[in-house]
C-alpha cells in the first residue's frame, strides 16, 4: 500500500488534535472538535479549511483559450482577466471527467483548480487532448497550498492581514496581485459552503504563516474546520460532489448542473452525447428529499416506489442548520415532482421520504448588503449612476420590508438557475460612442431591399403599401399600448374593433378577439380553450403544423397534464396521414390542430379531417395563412370551431422575426372561453356610437383566478397595421395578392423541376410554398444564392430528419419573372 500524502500543515493539524482520515490518497483532517460544531461555526462566524490537497494545473499559450473551450462544457470566451467560472469537463459519452474552477490570470494564461481525487487523471486527460493546440500545461499542485476561509465574518477577519480592500474582490472574481501577511498570493471569492468566503493560493513554504495568522487575528470568531463539515456545508447548499452527484456515469445534465453546459457554443468534448441526451429527454434527475421516518440515507442506497427501484441516494445526512435529515438522489424523472413520496431502502428496512425543493440552504454571500457596514458608512457611492436610488435608499427600503439584501428578494429562485457572476458588460460609453456602436451592429444586418427573398416558413415577404407607415407613424397610434382605462381610448378601441370584424369576416367565423402575441401562442391558447370546453385532456396535432408551434404547445402543456399526440404525414402527398389520424382521434380527444396550407405549403384534405374530428365530438382548430383565404375555402365553410394564425403577412414587416401579431376567431358560443380581450360597439348617454371592452378574460381583471389565459397584451400596433392593410387592399386587392402568389409559386416550381437538378418531394397541391430536393446540401445552395443577393429556402432537415437535402421555397406577389428565372438559373448551374 502506498504511503499517504500530507499537506504542509499536517503537523499543525496533529497538534490541534485533529481526527484524520484517508481521502483520495491524502491523510486529511476530518474534524477537530466535532463536525456539527464546526459546521455551525462556519454558518455563524468563520472557519478555516486546509484544502491543499486540491489540484492546480497552469495552462499558457496562444491557443490556451481555444483549448480549454474544447475540453470544458461552460463558455470561457466571455471571461475577462480576473474572472473565475465553474464548469464540468466531460468525456465523449457525456460522463464527467471532473468539475473544476477556471481562473483567467491573463490574456493567454489560465489556472484550472481540480478535485484532489482526480488530479492525476485530470492532468493526463488534459494533456492527452492538447496535442493539436499550442499550449504549455504544467501541474503545480505539489508546489501550491490552498486555504479556504468561509463564513459571514470571513472578510472582516482576512481584511486584518492585507492592505488590499477585499470588498473589491467580487463574487467569482480573483486578485492575483494581493499580499496576505506580506506574502504574495492569489485570492478568489467562490466558496463551497453556502457562505461568503475566500480561497488563498500560496507557496507551500508560506502557508503555515498565513494559517496561524488568520487563526490569531480571528480570535474567537474563527476555528479550524475539517473536511467532514465541508461536506455537510456543501450538501446543505446542494453543491455537487464528484463521485456522488456527478461522475463518469452521471452527466452534468442529470446531476443538476445543466446551467454550466453551454450546448449552443461551438464543438466541445461530449457535446454530441449531451445534445442527444437532451433531445431524447433527460431520463434521470437529481432531486432533494426529506426523510419522513427515522434513518440516515447513505450514498448508494436504493430509492423505490413500491417494489420498483427508481434510483439511488447520492448524498444523505442530518442537516445541522435545518435540524432535519435530508438527502440528494438521482432518480427516474417521472417521480421528481415536488411533494412526491418515495421509499429509501436503509439496510433491511424501507423508510418514507418526500421530494423537496433544492437547495436546502439559501446562500448568503458577501455581495449581499451588510447591515452593520451600511449603517456605519458614508453614503457617497452609487454603483449604478443611472439609478437615482443610493445605497442608503436601498438599505432603508430593504429594512422596511424586513430583509437584508437585494438577493433575498429572489431567494426562492434555485441557485443553479442564477447566473452567479456579474454581467460581462463593457464599460460605459458616451452618446456618440453608443451611436457609432449601434450603427456598426445594424450594418451587419442584411438589407432586404437589396436581396430577393424566397424564404417563407411562417414569415412572408409581401409588398407593404406606403400608406401603412404613413398612418402608423402618427404619434397617437405609434405610442398607443393596451387600453387599461379603455373607454377613454376610443380611437384605439375602434381600431381593435375593426381588426376583430375583418378577421371574423376573413375567416368566416362569428367572433374574433383583440389579437394575440403571435401565431404559435394563438394556436396553443386555442388548444387550452378546447381542453377547458370539452373537459378532455388529449390534443392531437399533425406533424405538418409549424415545428415552432408544436414546440410552444409542448412547453405550455408541460404542467397541464395533457397528452399531446403528433400524427405523422403522408410521405407521398405531404399532408396529414388520414388513417393515422383516425387511429389517434377518439372519445378522449379535446381537439385536433391542423395547419392549412400546412408547413410544407401543401393544402390539407380538410373535409375528411373535419369529419373525423366532429364524429368524436372533438373540436377542430385550424391554423391558417390569412393571405390564402383569398382563394381557399374559409375555415367557417369547412366547419372549424376555432381559427388561429399569424397575421405578419397582413402588412407587417419581417422585422428579423418580430414583433408579430396572432389572431383568433371562433363561434359565439365559445366567446367566454377566449383569452385576451374583445372590444364591442355600443352607444353613449347621448346615443352616439362608442366602443367598450366587452370581455377581459385575464388574471389582472375581475375574473382573477377564473381567467382563461395568461395572455396579457394585445399587439395593438401590429393589429392596426393588419387592419390598414386589409382595408387598403379590399376584397379584390386581397384576392389579387393571393392569386399572384399562387401562380408565381407554381411557375417557379415547374421551372425548377424542368432543370432536372431539383426533384419534387410531395404530390399534394400547394399554395405559395413548395418543397424541392437536390443532391446538394441545402446550406451549400443557400450560401451560393446569398452570394447572388438571393435569400434561399428553409432547410427542412432542421426539423424533419427524413427530408434530407430538401428545401422549402416561398414565392409571393413581390417576386418578378426575372427574379424567379435568376433563382432557377443559379440553382440549375450548381
């Protein structure tokens, strides 16, 4: 058996009568006078830990940032010098190599602080993956000692040993040029106990001096603390321990630290596996639990529901601060709801436990306002000069409501959902600099006036009459918002009333509301209406509905206990598979949601769908492109119960994706179930026409808990634009836009197919969007088109993996024959 390693302070720990234990090959102090007493000392005053067994790896070189970015899951590209971040480091399969801290010491110099149990493994892993990078890697663990001073009085004690103002070392920041006891050190402020505190890095030969001086200067307010209390402290704050909550078999997504996994950044080791795990749904989830019966849940104990094993305990112990027995467990996500009762198998007996909120203990870092400091200081500094409230103002307001800090206002937010570091903001700039910066950013945008757009997929490039901007730029319209004191806003109410009337007329329905946020939320709100009306919990939606709408629906319904069934499409015609629809619509179905024309641009067989839906007494919800209603059968003619859609195409600019405006229309019998508002027409005391808010079915009005929706705002300005557009075009103009779009789309489709380079995908009839496939990658085609000032089609492989190399193209009335021929010519030549 190899000899255990010891820190430079071993003899001092021995003299202090520490009880030692073996940890990761080190002989370390477990406790001095009892874990509970030491735990309470840190919570109430301060404690000093010897954590010199931790590993330190120094990485330098021109490609150090690029290299570290590849081996960790967090994003260090936004780090400034003297920043610290926490991050997992993963294997290719998504398992965790280790969790560590990254210190940015300089432009191309970083310090990685790793767990003692993993130091050698981490160093090898880091070096093995560095071969393609210009970096210098050096393990400095044997020459470096680390102390941690933790607790609410940490700053007060440590300040006695340095001339540097420690309040300037903010949370998750470091100071690499600081002297403690006149010894050069690196000092950071991260903590692992749930309290404020500092980490001190120094040479081995200097650590004894610093250790002794801290204990002397701290007098009765500080104690040496062993690793036993360190574990109970971190446990109460629900901070992970490698080998327990995360490991090579437990991914960071499962282990409750997904906020430190930036899947949107460029490739990193393990990204592909973690992405797949997220897409497939995280099967296991880390939860906190409270024991309802007697017994201590140890690491590895089984967690059960009846006789089924659903997971295991990762950490469990009696909480000295909260005076109860608690635990963390990795279990089947199906049983992770708060309040869920589970069984913990403790030796030969089964003990009840209840899933509770994490973290168990809310952190109280020094970034919080310190009462005593504020009461005794001069209020001359305001950190945010543009906010008129001074520090004194803030303290008085906090004191009035009985809390100590701004952060206490947000104590109910789980710690792992918070940023836990300051925003990476640039220094303030003058007005001229800001104007220049904004102009530079704006110039990066593609000017649609200089390119030809064949992209649709829910946002359409139609011609917008100049009259619209002339009217909507008037101040009485442009600044108008939701009419809270509604009846004094007669102009705004009339605009909304006209919008409602036109939408009802266009869709051939009986009533419409005062607009919705957008098409996706309108469709979701319609499903909620149907669930409430039918008192059924099953929603059937076709996969030909816009993918974003389906995602929004999934999000909304996540906590409503509704079953969402997605029905596949017919591979030959690109429409909803009628046979599969029949199989899925039954007496438990609340509604069927169909988009027509669908996301592929194909016109659905609505008569058959309507029959299947109503035979089962379900409600038919149609999501429509309003422009198509100039020529297609209206939802009213088809027999729809609720009609929704996106009204961006009615005169609203593309606006890089928003703001847009949704619409909803339905039958009069459902009016009380509609979300948002409805404006009605009446007369005043002088018998003159007047407009009123007839219905306000939202929680901020009289219905409160009876509100049918959380929709709070109507998109008044965007609805005004749509109203002006429809009034300007009239019935004949509207029909002309519709017919031109359809004819030009069919011309483009036929010419592209003639080239032989592009193939039809579906046989179904389409309106103004269609799909073609190619032997080339869609992104490759779009890149070539953009070089020729053409915005190409939508890559369907983004949402439909089977539609490889398939592109959704859109043609509106704006496109000329020359523009279409140019598109065809470029694609033919590729």
